[in-house]
C-alpha cells in the first residue's frame, strides 16, 4: 500500500530552473503534515535548494535529500518505492525520463511531469501503460502549460454545454512569455526526432484501436488542424503542439464530452506576416535539427538551468479563449494566468502532485490525462491558486 510509504511527494530534478520553482511552491503551499523530499544526482546542488527553501520555512532546513540518477535504475526504483507521488522535472524526457516512468509503473507510484514531447508520451504508453494499470499507478504527463490550461479549459468549456450531443471546441492561446534553456533543449531534441515521433504515434494508434475493440463502443474524438482565420486583435494560426492530442484522449475517456467530439488548437498573432515568418523559421530549425553537428551547435547556445528573470516573469501572462458549440448552444470561456512557462507551470505541476496525493479522486490507473485523473478537483485547486477559469459573453 502506498499509504505506508515514507513520503507523500518526492520532487526529482529539484536543482533545475523549473524544479527549483516547483520546490519553492511546495515550500509555501504544501499542507501541514505533507511528507516530501527533494531528489537529484548532485548532493551539493540539492543542499543549495534546501538552503533556499529554509528561507521560506525554517523547518525545511531538515528536508530530506534523496540521491537518484537517471543512469542508475536501482536508485530510481528505491525512490519510487519510497513515495506515493513522484514529480519529475528532468528533461528532455525522451533522453532522461523513461527509467523513472518504468520505476513508478512497477511500484504502483503516481507520476507527474512537464513533458510536451509527443514521442516520449506515446512511447511511455506503449511500454508502461498496461504495467501501470496492473500496479495501480497513475502516469500523468503534461502537467504544466503543456497541457493543463488547454485540457482543463476544454473540460470546463464542455461542462457549460448540453450533454449527450456532438460537441466542437476550439482554443486560441495568446502569451507574451519567454522560455528557458531547458525548454529550448527539449524542443530542439523533439525536432530532431520527427520521424521517430510519427512512428510512435502510429504504433500508439494501432494499440489503442486494438484495446478499443475489446472494451466496447467508444466515443469518437479527434483533433483537427483548423485553418488560419481572423480573430479580434489579430489572427488565429494552427498550433501543432501536444495539447490537441491530450484533449482528444480526455474526450475519449470522459462521457461528458458527448458521443462525438472535435477540437482545434490555435495561437493568436497580431500580424499574419509575423506568423508566416515564424513558421518558415521553425521549418528551417526543424530541418537543421536533423543534422547532428548543427544540432550540437544549436544546443550549445543555451545552458539548461537558465531561465527568465523574476522581473521578466512578472510581466508575462497567458490567455486561452475557448469557443464551444453543441446542441444549439455556443459558449465562450477564458483561462487566464501569469507567466505560463515557469511560475504558473510550477504551480500547475505542484498542485497536480498535491491533488493526486490528498484529494478524493475517481479510481483510475495507467497513462491518463489531467482531466481524466483529476478533473474538477484540480480545476478547483488552480482557481484557488490564482488561475482563472470563467465563462464570458461570446
């Protein structure tokens, strides 16, 4: 039983930029009696983070530090066996994430991370979903800006629409945020794995179709590419992130999304030529990432652990505007928050772990989405933490 374990939550990767912010959030907001620890491969760096946390809460000077390394499976197995929930901020996940997912799936330990890497998520499903179902582990990827505002924003929008009818939802995200070196490394690594990503997605679809045949009728849910169109104050441009995939999985799992569900995903830009230029630049970067020497050069331009300053993060914000339609009704909702890449992401990640550890949730297991695993409970936690979910006039 996981209730008998030493810790409620262990944060693995606490010495990175986002990991440190997540540790600081837990220091301020973990409930009394929460048993948590920091884990990583560098005792000196962990000690430095613990010293910082002790300035927030002096008693955290005695916070437990756990030695663990992605190259040492035994250390990860011991980590997973010691706690009810693991938070991982160690990326790129396709390079470093699998051993910890494997350990959690084997130990029946709940797991949350920040990945936005489709290949990693699909491979973890293929390799560990059934093991996690058997052990009772909940493997919940994408617990940051990818994909909580979009997944729970759609969940919130669907709740405003009639039941048992076909639904369509679109989301348009706008933000002025900057990104850290770790995010840059993860993105560039993902670009270099374009073929592998397509192959993993194809394999996942095949397995899911096979599983669906044995589980009876399923809801039809899909994400669509959409088209460029005008919106108030600019243009909505299709955004090829992992978010639509996550939302479609939630829709297939949850009955309130209706018998047929469709989602399209966009980013808002003020000027269309800017979007065209960005698209061309992205295409060039994806091409260059396929060439190992060039990829190494590009990766060397940013050092993981670096990120935007507090002053820059304080100026950052995001909004996702959803439009939902079904049963003759149209509804518009907004999800809004501060700096999406770091401050709000660390909040979302920490609250996801706290939700799994302490809230009364539906019984689920395997690789599942935030909406499926935590749904309304996590939404209410995020609202209490300052992220806004609201219905607005269309």
